[in-house]
């Protein structure tokens, strides 16, 4: 079983535009869709769509639209009522997949609620193979929240602790590397921008911009290797249409997929992480996990809104793997 933890879930509304976004003008939408979202929620949705057992842990009242959406889509979840509605995020998609996102900050959770949420995760993670800590943190959460949660998952485990994956951004992502050996993630899933920030924090001698890392996979792999040397088990760095790189202590690989007709990139990175975990659960070697990650990400980009693909909608045979 794979447990996902989303501290700041959302109702994701996607508005498809007929042409480029025109600031200050009135535009009519081609379509509007909504899904229960947040990074961890999206990973659970993608795993369940492919027939894997996954449970989403998140805050929210049982009647909240986010939880109602999970219930309707058949995604198992465990929630902590917080007395406030969850946030709504809006994504504006243009033809070709260009996406503009407007994300609300989310409700404020006090220290008692934060502790209750951690305890709920610890209880729900017994026997899990992976725990995915994903997404932004609500207002008021400490930046090192994910490092603290990772430490407690390992120290409280009765027997084998689950592997821990972290997919976040900004300070929560950087602080995920500050928890010492017990708090260090087994897997990080940054995009190019986040990888550049992580590599700089890890003391990488050749700082690069996100654009430079996307254009040069070898540079992206070198940046990811600096993060691995800091103690992380592996780094799966998604590079948009350029594919993704996977770096472990044993090697580095690049995966590319033939171009797809991009419809919406919302949730593509979350689907890539789900693809990696899917292959890992089937005993896949690192290159095989990377292959399925890129296949999942490409499939997600070709679907509308924040729709996540099932494994039968992906084309891993089309992915090219190159050892770096």
C-alpha cells in the first residue's frame, strides 16, 4: 500500500481557453472541469486508476467538496476535520498546454491540528511500502514540517519503516533535507526550477537556472547528484517536454518521450511520481521506474484538466532511456 499525505489539498478547477490568455480582456471558456487535487491526492488518484492500493491522508470535513470528489472517484482517504473549507485552485489552460495557475493559500491549522494530522498519518501508514509527502504547506506550518514527519515515520515504525518520497517546493522542499539521517527522503521529485534551488542549497559548485537544466540533461543529472550526495536516496527530476532524469548513488539515467499534443500540464509531475512508484512496486530497476514515470507524465499532459492517466493509457515502450 502507498499512503499519500497532502497537508494543503484543494478543489482544482481547470478553465480551458480557446486561445492565448489575454490580460484585462473578457474571454469565454471552451470548457470547465474540476477534480479533487493537491499533489499527494493526485498521486493517489493516479495509483488507484492503475489498480494499486493507495490511501490519501488529508485535512477536511467529510462533506467538503474535495473529500466528496475523492469518494465519488473511489479513492480511499482518511481525513481530519478542521472546521474550515479547503481551498480552491484555478488553472487556465491555453491551446498547446500553456497553463497559468492561481493557487489559494489554504486554511490555517493550529499546532494542535498539525499534531493531530501527523498522528493520523502515522496510524494510517502502518504496513505501507511508501509514504508520499507532497505539496505546499498551509499558512502557519513550520518550513521543516516534512523533515519532522519523516523522522517520526521512521522512529515510530513497528518493524520496517516505509520508504519516504517528498514532492514540494520552496522552503518546505529545501527543509526536507535538514532532518538528519532519520528524516532524509528516499526519493525527491523536483522539477527543473526546484532542482536548481535544491542543488544550490546542497552546495553544488555550478549553479544553473531552470531553463539551463531543462536544456542540458547532463547538467540536471550533475545537479541531482549533488543532492544525492547530501544523503537523499534518489532524485527524480522532471524536465517538462525534455523528459526526466533519475539519479541514485549507483548511476544516472535520462528518459525522453516522443512529443505529445499537450492539452494540460496540471498534475503531470504528480502522475510521473505515481508512474515511478507503480514500477517500483512491481520490482522495476531504476531505469524501469524512470521509464514508467515519463510515460505517465506524458500521458497526463495529453489529457484535459487535472485528469490522471491509468497505466493502460501510457506508452512506456515509446520512452528512450540513456545512461548518463
